[in-house]
C-alpha cells in the first residue's frame, strides 16, 4: 500500500526522464493524478497520457518530452492565500517565472499563475520546473 501515490508517480516520472526514456507507466490512475498530469501536459512538461485497461484500477501510459528538471509532491499540503504565493514560489521554484506550482482551489486544480489570475487561493499539491 502506498502512502502517497502522487509523490510515487512524480518520482517515478522524474527517474524515467533522467534515464532518457520516452514513455512511463503510471499506476494507480486516480482522478488527482490524471488532473496533475493534464496540467503538466498543458504547461509543456510532459506529453499526452492515455489510459490503458488494467484489472487493478487502470494504468496511464505517459509520453515524456525531456523537459522536466525537477518535480515533486508538496507535503504537507499548505493552505495558500493570494499574497502568500510569492513566498512558496521562492521556496519551491528556482527562479521567478520558472516552473509551476499545482494548486487545488475551489475552482479545481490549476497552476499558481491561473490561481493568481482568478484571484483565489487554495492548497499546494505539487511543483514542477
């Protein structure tokens, strides 16, 4: 049993990318993991993820682009208000406007840039640069 499936998926993805692989099998395929991978795809860090049928909850086949330097889950999931985003950007990202923080907001999962535009806070889920 995994304690944090999202952290396991992100570290597996980072390891496969560092090895130079172009595909990665991700399991389990939960809604949170699928949403985070969709955000990484929209931001240009990964390729498409397609669901492959499996008897144990499904597997995602993820295409890697070689664009990730570092990614990981944020534990504990800090609550962030609009003025605090800059503090966490300095903590988790290497430079200003480099990388993304994935935030769970009342409007769903989104990047910290989109959350600033919608003028909302939320809980930090993951980072990637």
